[in-house]
């Protein structure tokens, strides 16, 4: 540090902080939020920490300073995090005729409260879905809408609410032979599932929506939140997510069919609930076949991926795509998988 100028010393101090927090984040997937709620909140900031450490590495590299080793070592320790954040295209058999295309989309009530200044948003979403023609469509924050009618699909919905009925929905081109709901306590969030028949095979599809943070992620709104209140609220949310994930897994572990899980976890791939739900037997289709950052939530300053499609070992993952259409605060994603 003796050879660093005053500004460089300040930069290295900040670099040390973001490196420490990134290192700390590596243990977050193993810390139950019920016991470590405040620390668990850090999982939402991991994409920022990765990008910040990459920028610090480049900064010191250009200055030919040995301080570059700090961020480099921290990034190498968690190299798997880099692959979860950004993927180079690895799709293989995207046009395989045996592929099953599974789309996940949080439609934000079809823009009921005009968050987007386009009163035709619901029709844009309908047109988009019809153009893409997914075999299975899982929707979160769905509400009945007379303009959203797609032909050629079986469907199952679970809706709640007195004034505004809303919830989750699954649309399938394959016949649905069984369906049900996994209710979560003290919330409108839940999980639903269907068993569908493809040729001679039965497949279980889950649509999962874990507890929402209830936070307005617009920067000007976040700036108005008191940090203590914000942390307390997010800590409570993450505790609820853990309970919901445990209840979901208890149900899923009793299923003998090949399983696809689609949904909005309201948490990142660096979180405890993601690790528990994915387990050892599921494949994150973005990690296997995605491209780019895979951002699924519209946050201005760094990419956040909180919507997922996972498939178990009965499936081969042949493709994944994130669609850059702004009809919601989430971006739709679609995976292509094939039964082995």
C-alpha cells in the first residue's frame, strides 16, 4: 500500500470491502435464512459484487498493480458464480422435434394498475405467447383477462383474492390428467402442479412462486426506504421463502414422475432456497444452455435472475432463451428439454 497514491488507497479499500462481501456470499447458499436472515439478504446483491470485482481486477490490471490479485483470487475461488451470472451460448439440439418447450412468465397481473404506459400490454403478452407457441406455459401473478385466451391448451389455475382474483396458471398442449395446489400460509403466493401425458410418458410440471419482497425496486423508491425497515422486511421474506421451499420439496420428493420446475423464486441463484430446490438432481436450464446474463427481472443497474426453469435427470436440456420484451417487470424465459 505504501506505493499507492491517496486515491488508489481509497480504491483498494473499497475493493477490499466488495471482495470480502463476495467471499462471504459464497457461504450464503448453506445458511438457512431462519437462522441467518440478515446475512441472507446479501444474496440479491451478488451480481453487483461479481461485476464490481471484475471491474476492480481490470482497473488494477491496467495500472499494472499487484492489487489485482485480490479480486482475481476471490473470483477464482467462486468461479462457478461467474458461470451462473453469464453464459456463452451452448444450445445444441434446439430444433429437435422431440423437444418440450417450457416458458415461464410473471405477467404482473397483465399490467392491471398501468405500471407500463401502454393499455394494450395484455394483448401484447397474448400475441407474444401465440407467436412463441410454448408446449407448456407457466404464469405467475396471473389474473383472469377476457383478452388473454389461447387456443389449443389444457389449463389449470389457482386464484385467490376477493377484489382481484389472481395467482398461478399452467397451460399445456399435452393433456392434463392430474393437478393440485401446494398452499403457503399467510400469503397469496403458492405452488401449483399438473401431470401431463406426452405420448407414453407422464411428466410432473410445477409452477412455483415464492414469497415476494414487496419492495419497489426503482432506485428513487429504494432511496426513500429506511435501511433498517428494508432489511427487516427482506429478512422476514427470506424466512418465509425457506418455509415455502421446505413445504414444496416435501411434496416434490413424493413424486415418481420426471419433474420440471418452472417459477419465480424471488431470489437469485446464489441463495439458500435456490440451492435447496435445485438440489443435486435438477438442472438449471440457463446454466446448461443459456446465453448472456439471463436477466429475468427489470432492475436498472445490474442483471438479476430470479425466474427459473429446472429439469431433473430424466431430461436432456437442448436450449434456453430469455426474451427482451418489456410487458412486465419480469422477462419471459423458455427452455427446451427432451426426455431421454
